[in-house]
């Protein structure tokens, strides 16, 4: 027989007497309400607010909770409105003492801290609804059991950027998930994580004005449909779960003008290929950094279109009303449904269609029902704008099946390698990210005790293991990036300078050109430079050229005869490598300073320049470049330009994610990659071809993401999010290069938002998952320890 409510109440009073404490009025009231419900043949709920419970009340209440599962009480709701005085362990014990009848857990106090969240994620809960607004999660990685939970709300968790790969595997019954105004931004990793939720039918990254939970907006019925208009969860399941949410939100975010109070860290107003340390954060993320600054902009002062992907879409404004407003105003007529509190993921182009196509069982997204017409449209847009697998592969293949097909069909090695790469990229949604130890390990230092601070880097053209790094302190370091050993070290010469230009020679791959911001230009032959720094080099090991003031980039032609230098001027200098002389200075080639100059890969006299005057120009040395072969303009200032490996195309990158592929022969637009802008005038973008001409990689200094796009179709293959090495840190792209010898491998020169942190080079292997790389690293460390290694 279950314990009746009156008996359980009496036991609570006895327990209070035992612990020498007065029965709490709130607990007695909860018993009385449960008794009334029971007598009226209604669901008997025991509702307790943690705000009312003091440390002295814990033991008697805990004793009651241990017996509730065998009592007449049907459900238990544990709620919170204001500050809770119980410690973390006590709250966890209370929640976990109810194993079957726990219904709603609604905790909105930000003072519980990370220890509470860690204990909760590891221990699990038996609740049906978990509300953890304003939590301190940076990465949700729940491993405990949440077997009964059907609703999870993590709205306004401003630190939340990502999910663990298997964090939702422990929630088989989860139907509704809300993530408004978090920092979730990556479509691909989010898709992979949420794919574990087999029961998910309602998802929200932004909210409708009149809706305080994940159900379909009542006004959606006005648009007229006969499909999927009903919410997938019963009204009883949602009743009073998130009460007064809109009032609470408006109190937290008062309406008023928004002002940026965040420190902007930058060395100068430069946007060259030398990759200056611009550390502004994504505008959508800035607004989430600290709630004390207010967020009225998200509270409907700017009216957004019904579909939330305005940045970069054909319906978006190209310019902003003011620097403080970083979202475009829609040109569309206003619709009935307006979105509020969006997470950054909502600003990804075709965000809604991507999610609808990825989750065929999803019924409600952002309070809007998903109809058959929505699914049909999403399927078309997904096929036009996204690549499921590389090289247009439609289905994942196992390595075993690929090997069998190779044996049976005798496919070429090229076809085999493509199939293998597609298979491995498809399995590594969370790719391996490995910081190069020379730039990240504090134990690897120079003689004066300081760490190496990279500013520029280039892969070697013929040796797959070598890379040259130029530092903020004027050093040139040749490293084996596989063994992570220093091969050659060339110290800074003379006054303090920053290495901004590096270029290997192709026919003589032991030689490289180095250029610094103070104008120094040198050619080094690393074969003639001793492995240790002796300060004296043999003749021919180092050649100096005439200085080029305020230098930012250098590039060598395909015959290793000439190189060009550009900088903070409108001029370009031409040098003869064999004689060491400057041949000519081409003046006033642009109306503003020239960010980058690049020779073609196969034509020794053809080169291109890009400038902040919005122009990209192609030149021919044979015509004594007074007039360009052609000029093509961008909508914003051009940050850089480069040729495709076969010289068929020019890849031009302008400020704020404007990336276009031009026909090299005449400059006509071949492909606009359509990457959504952020609205920042200092979001300097760099783009390069990966190994070959099939894919391009792009990154910007205001964002912590690298985008991989197909160079033939423009379809997005994958976004790779950069994670900082410490909690709460963000990394931003200063420069990036594809590994010329390894498919889908690249390296990123990344900077932290903190001015005290040094930039570092991060190697990314898209063919290996992060988990596999971590296991391999752990295995190697264990082997070293068994062998007595450090």
C-alpha cells in the first residue's frame, strides 16, 4: 500500500523534531495542496520552491523526498524564482532522491556554478522537464541518465557554444529542446549532436514574441494549413512548465539603446595577408557576452523577416543603420510572426532549410510548424547549397566497401582516394584540432625565456613535413610540423620587426624570401644555415634586398627569377632574385593601399593585386604594368586575392565574408560563395584553395570558424569551429592554409580575444575525428610512460 499524504506529512514533522528544526511553512503548504488535489481526484502534485528552503530545512525535506516514490503523491515539481541558499551538493541530493515521480525541475539561478552543472550532467535526473536557463555550460556533455525527460530548456545560457558528440544519447525520450540566445553557431556539429535525439519533434533557437515554450505559435494557424498545425506534445505536458517566461525575459533585458562596452583589441587598421591581430567578436556573439549590457536589440526593436537567415540573403540590406546595430533590416513586408532572442546559428544562410532537411521527423522549428511544402522547399535548397559529402557523394561508404570496389572495378587511384576522403570526412564531423607545440606549448621557449609568437606561416612546396613560421618578434623558424621539432632558427635582425611576408622558392625549395614590416627583405637558404643559432652564416646563406617600407606581402614568380613586394602604399616593387637588385617600383597601381600581391602559378609575368579601394586588378609584366589587363570591383574593400592551382580562376576575398571566384582570363564573376556577413567593417576575410582546386577554405578575424566550400558549385561542405584551450576563450582566424600534400588537412593561425594570449598555429585534420585523435594521443602518452619517457 502507498503511503498516504497525511502519513507522509506526519513523518516530515517527526523528522523536523528529530533534527531539532521547525517544520517549514512552504513544505506544509505543499502537503496541503497535494492533499486537496487528491481529495478532488486530481493529479496530486508536490510543488516546492528552493528559494524557501534553508540549510536547516534540508535533512527533513530530503527524508520526505526519499519516500515520495512509494507515496500517494503523483508528481514532484522543484522550482526556483530567486536566490537559493542551499549548497550545490544539497540541491543535487534533493533532486536525485526522487527517482520516479520527479516531473519539473526549473532552476534559473546563475549562482549554482559549474560544479552543480557537472554533478547534474554526470549524475542524471529522473525528471520529465528540465529548465536550466542562464546556466554556465560552455559545452553541454551530459553523460548521466535522463531517461524520462521530454523537455529541455537551456535558453539564455550565454556561455554555451557546442555539444559533446554523444551528449544527447542519454535522452531517448526528449521531444522538445529550446536554445534561444545561446552561442550555438555551427550547423554541422549541432546537426551531428542533435541527431542522437530520435524522439525530437520541437526545436527552438529563437522565439516568437507570443510564445514562451517550444510549441507552435497560436498565430501560425492564421497562415492557413491543414498539416502539422498541432503541437506534438500534449497541453498537459507543457502546462505551466515555463510560466511567465516573457515577463522574466523583459525584466532581464530592459528596452533601451544598446551600446558596445567590449574592449576591441587590434594592433592597427591593417587588413593585409600578414593577418594582423584583429580580435573583435562576432556581432551576434558580442550581444551575448554579458547580460549586464542589456540586449534590447534582440527584444524586437529590429523587425526580422519570417525566415531567419537575413545575413547574406537576397532579402538583406548590404549596409547597416548604425555601427551599434549589427543586424540588417528586412526589405520584406512585415509578417505576423517576429523572432526574438536568436542564437548565432540563426544567422547562417538557409539555417531553417538545413535543419528541416536534416531532421525529417521535426514538426516545429522556432515556434513555426513544419509543413510538407516546407520540407519540399528545404530539400531543394539543401541540395543547391550544401554538400552532404565531398565530391558530390550521396551516401556514406565504409572503408571496407571502398577497398572491395577498388579490387573489383579496378578504379584509378584518384577515384579511390576521393572515395576514401569522402568516407572519412563524413565520419569526422568533429575533426581533430591540434595546436602546434612550438606556438602553444609554454615549455618550448627561446633562449630569453619568451614563447614563439607566430604571425605568418607557409607550407614547404616539396617536403610534406616542413613549414616556415614568421614571428611577431622578427624571427624565421623552419619546423617539422609532424614531429614538431625546430629544423632551423633565424633570429631577428636589428630593430624589432614583425615578419609579414614569407614565400618559398619552387625550383630551389631550400630557399625562401622573408619580409618584415620595417621594410627588411631577405633571402635565406636553409641548407646553408646551421641548425643552431651561431649568428654567422656562410656566404650565400642570406641575401639582403633593398628595403620596401611598410611591407605586408611578398610573392615569387613560377620561375624563381622575380618577386614582388607590396605594403601600406599604392605601389608595388619588383626584385630580381639572381642579382639581388630592385628592378622597378610600379606607382599608384590602386587608389588605396595594396593588401596583397600574387603571381600566377604557371605564368611568370602575370600577377594580381587587391586593395581596400574595392578593386582587384590583373597585370602583365610584359606590358610594363601602367594599365591593368582588367579591373574588377567588390562591394567591400578587398583583403586578398590568389590564383587557383591551374590559374583558371582568381579567388578574391573582401571584408566581411565577401568571397568570390573570378575567371582569371577576364575577371568575370564565376561564383559567389554567398557566405553570410556579420555586419562588421573589420571582419577581414581570407580565402585559399585547399589541396587542389576542388575546395576553398575561408576564415575571418572576427569569427571562430573556418568554412569549407566546393570551388565548382559554391556549396558548403563543412564549418569547423575553433575552440580555445581554456574555458570561456574564443579563437579567431588570422590566417589559414591548406596542406598541399594531405587531402582535407589545413592549418590556421588563430588568435585569442584576450590581449595577453599569444596566437598559435592549429593543425586541422578533417579526415580524423577529435575522439580518435584524443585516443591516439592518450595511447602515445601511455606508451611513453611505460617506456620511461617524459
